[in-house]
């Protein structure tokens, strides 16, 4: 199960998420999303758990939980939709 986690503190790392989700079951992967220009966290992440029941338990327990003064938002991640290429013909160089 792929889980979306938002409202993270800027200093949170992949290992911190691993520690946070580990009590609920086997964590397959954790990825804090980093801004490519600044190198700082963008405040959200994705956690993948091996079992749907473990993932749902983690969501139920961690959604709204206060971590370092912020309430986490934890939900099932939505599938990424492919954006069609649009040619902007009005663009001028």
C-alpha cells in the first residue's frame, strides 16, 4: 500500500519516517520529496507498506497525530495520472 504523508517538518528524513511507521508493520520504502533547486524538503512524503491492513492501521493511528507541533496528514496515495503533452502555440521566444 502506498501512503501519502504531508505537513512534515523540513528536517524530516526518510529514516525518520521509517521509524515512525515501523511499529505498524513492514515498511517497504520511504521517500521524503526534496525540492530540486533548494535541496530542502517540500513537506510531504510517500511511504510504502507491504500489507494493506498494516497500511490502514498506520493511517488510522497517524492521521492527525501531532509531531513536533504539526498535525500529520496521512492518507492512501492516489495513483499518479499521466498528464498529456500540451503544445502552447502562443509561447514566444
